[in-house]
């Protein structure tokens, strides 16, 4: 089953007054399988965030179609069910928290859906436990750390019980500690609740942990495959201004100096082993 | 340092006063204010004072913090007192000096007015000290909901208040950051003439406003993503429900108003 299907999508931001709009996509096609973990990589202005906003009908295609769980995003009547199915987590946790008590914020989504009060309570408690923020349910959000705030934002999305969650650079504003917490939460959601995850990022290390990596460049798909397949195309990545994970970069540099190392070792452990094997042989 | 300010000065607690429904507190407060303005004699003032004292005692809010809250109001109190003292006519002249005449009636009236204001403010402090801003807005929304029939956007107003309360600390933090950035580049906010200082604020306000608009835009998108479509069809996690203590509070409030009005009708 596919969770999302993008068919020949074209989109351009409308221009102001007489200036021409900025075209982002011309003909993009992509499918995301249900329950999968897809990382979307790309440099600035390649259309990552624009693509994310297509997935829950914040932006609508100018041409082509976007289907989410079988629903056409252009169909206005399905708008609410689409947004129920696809949750969004944005970069800045401060700008997506609505209420000034953690649990009230998590309740915001279910309240909008018109769910009965006891059911909201249980959803909120469950969501907060899921992200490990249950002890903080009565805190004020502005007193939490960045990683904690982002986890509250994630709880707010899972309280709506979505099938997919699109993360738009959720770790860009966090310190390493917060990044670890948030990534761990995302992985748990994917593994344990079977939520389809689309993770938009520009951290190679985060993408390396996904099941599938899609590289966008100027509105087109430059590479698509497992992390090992994508990151071994180091020359291509360099050409479009990206870098592979450090381990691959190391092997690549050594290969240029005459080594013959495999380029699909994403783990430092595996990379060390490959180096050891090569030196031994 | 700017980050530590408290909003609405809510003291979290578990006393019966804290746990009262916010609507109860608002309605009883209105009743109390009515009683206070109807009161004309020492007896009715004593009743109001008793009501206030018992409420404060039950709330376990230290009297000290209520007194501390009064400090900024000293000027108003003195002003009211002095005005009433000098400009109340009467027969028993106590002091007559140049154009100033102080009568016994004036003294009594001044004391009455000051006590009335003190008691009024103490009660409102008790409300904000024992009620979190969010439940206060909830209570207001629920009390004002009949106005929805007159097309007053009650839900939208309370949503706006909620968001404003939520973003005040965030914006203060931001102001702090911008000020530090400007200071690091040599801006001077502390010295100079008033006009210079006001001018120095412009480079703080401009980025603050731009960032506030950007935040608003992002927040609106995030709210839309979470299926927000206004107040219609919306439910609440925490339903407001009157409990036993609310009944006690209503009964006490009603008794107070009735007693004071009865006393007043007897000219007391």
C-alpha cells in the first residue's frame, strides 16, 4: 500500500504584482510506501519544504496530482481527513505550540476534531507518554529545552492519530542532545506504531538511518534508493552541493589516493572494519 | 532576567479556592464588587471584609504577597484619600486653614473610599493569584458564550488571548536577544536624552515586529495543519464543571449580597 503518491507534480509560487512566480517543480513523481521511513535530502531551495506542504494540502499542485492515503489533496471536501491522516512537524518548535500548558497544547488537535472530552484526555496522556514528556504535562512550554519543545510538538501531532507524519527539518534548531531525543522519538513512532515517516533534513547522518533516501535537486529527484545506494554516489552528491556521511567521505578520499574501499559503509564500526580488512589484505 | 517575569502572577496551589471553577470565581467577584459599592455603613463593610478575609484564609495565599501587589497603587490610594478629605463638605469642621477645610464627614468618607479600593483590589488579586490565565480565559469564554448569538466572536477573542499569553515570554526572550545583539554592536540604551533613548528603541522594535509577523504566519500554518477551523465543532479536553465547593461559594456570595442590600435598605 502506498501512503502518498505524487504524480507529475508541478508547482510554482505565485509572483507578487507583475513579477513572475518562482517555479519549484516541473514534473515530479514519487511514491511513499505505507509504514516506511523516507528521508528527503537536498540543498537550500531545492523544494524540500514545498514538497512537505504538498503532502497535507497546505499548498496545492499547479499541475499533476498528489494523493494521500488514496485522497486527492485538491479535493476540498477531503481537506480535514487529509490533515487528520498526515501530521506535520516544523522546524521551529516555538512557532507551533499554541497553548501555554504542555497538555493543553497536545489537546489542541483532538479538540479541533471535536472528540469527546474523556477520549481527548486518554489520547493526550498516551501521546505524551509516547514521546517521554508525560512528567512535564503541566509545565509551561517556554521553560522547556528545544528538544523537549519539539517532542511536545510531535505529541500534539500523534494525539490526532495520523497515519503519516511529515517532519520538516525538525532538528535544525536543536542542540546535539535535543537532536538525539527527537530522532529517537521519530524512529520509535515508525517502528512501534507503524507511522509512515517522511523526514526532511540536511543532516546526512539523520538520512543514513532511514530506510530510503530521496535526494532532490532543483525540483527533480537526483537519487533515490537505500542509504547505502544513494550515499555511494559520492561524485553526484558533491556535484549538487551535498556531502555523504563522514565515513563514506573518508573512504572516498582514501580511494582517490589509491585505496579500493567500499562506499556503502555508513556506520563508523562498519567503516573501521572495511579499513581493517583492506589494510590486512 | 527578563525571562523570569510571571504573568498574571498565578500562584499554583491546591486549596479549595484554587480548585473553584473560574466561572464561579468571576461571578462571585462581581457579586462582591456589587456588595462593596452598595455598602454604606461600617457593618456592611465589616461583612465584606469578613468575606474577603475568609476567602484569603482558605486560599492559603500569604497576605504579604497581596500587600506587595498593592505597592504600585499607593499613589492612587493617596490621591483618592486626599481628594475626599479636602472636598467633602460637612458641618463638623475639624480644621480650617486658609482655603483648606477638613470636616469630620470628609475624614470618614476618605477612609471609606480608601478601604473600598483596598478591598476591591485585594479581591481581584485573589482571583488572579489563584486562577491560571488559561482557565481564566476558559471561564470568560464560557460565561460570554451567550453573546455568540449576537455574533460577538467570543471563541476567537479567547483564542487570541490564549495565544498572546503563550507568546509573551517568547517575545520577551526575543527582545532580550535583539537588545544584546544591538549592544554588542555598540548601541546605547541607558544614557542620553529621552529622545535619544526613544530613537535607540527603533532598531529593536523593527526586527521584533518582523519576527512577530513571521511567527504569526508559521503558527497559523501549524494550526491549520492541526485541523483548526475556528470555534465551530470544537470540543474541550477540560470541561468546566461546578462542584460542591462552587455551590458553597455561590451560597456565600449570594448571602453577602443579600445581607448588604438588606442593611442598605434599612439605611445602614
